[in-house]
C-alpha cells in the first residue's frame, strides 16, 4: 500500500521577500532550465534543474537541513521537485506560490541576464505551429489534420496531469540547456554558505 503524498505549503512572494529583507532567507532552489535561470532569477537562488534535482537528490539532502523554497516559472515544476525531495525524506519544503511570474509581478528583486523565451511560451509556439501547419496542409492532404488533434490531446493531458512532455523535450534543446549546473559546484556552494 502506497502512502499518499501531502503537498508542502506554499510561501507567498511577500513573505519570502520579508524573510530576505530580515536576512532570514531560506535556501532557494530554482528548478527551471539553465537558460530560464540565466534570464531572470531570485538573488541568492541556486539553479538545480528538475532533472538534475531528481538525479542527485540524495547528494543534495545532506546539505539542505533547513527550510528550502522551490522556485520555477509558475509552480508546476517546483511542485514536482517538492514531491521528489519529500519522498527522499527532506522536511521543511515550501513552493513559491506563483513562481517567478508572481515574484516579478510583486516587484521583488531579480537578477537579470540575456532575455530568452520561457518554456511555456516555447510550448505555445511549437504546439500552435504544428496545429496551424497540419490544419492548413490537411486541406490538401486528407487526414493530416489529425496530427493537430493529437497535439491538442497532448496539451489537454498536460493540463490535467500538470506535466508537459513537449516542455520536457524542449528543455533538452541547446537553447534551453546551456551549460548544465555542476552538481558538485552547487553542493560546494551550499556547504560554504552555512
């Protein structure tokens, strides 16, 4: 019999900002792709992409003994990271409510780098382009429009399951990956800041 996972409580941008102002900021792990992280991230956050976090969660656990806030674009990937770390036995996890979108909307401080499209925008572009192209080409080639239907079904499943296969595939492109964070460097930095 499996144990049902209870999601960790969220933390609002205002509360996190207050903790940072009081110099009581929790550890912040940003689980977005390196490309997204370089575009904009919360000062003091560590970039540990979701797939890296899942692969090295046991190594990370030894260096995350206090409260940890997980950050992504809007909350979905951070919730997946929270589940992975909670299942590994890490307590004191929270997810930034609304992710970077809410953080930036609140006017909180952000370290900025070169502008890149976020993952959600990339998914909309690719999915929309496939549906548009196959819909138009379906006028000449009967049945081709069904590819667009399959993409629509995939997007519906992605919304219902809070996962996105297309986003996972797009995250593997060089545009999104950039230099992968070295987990040893992240762990050394976690160790040295406490």
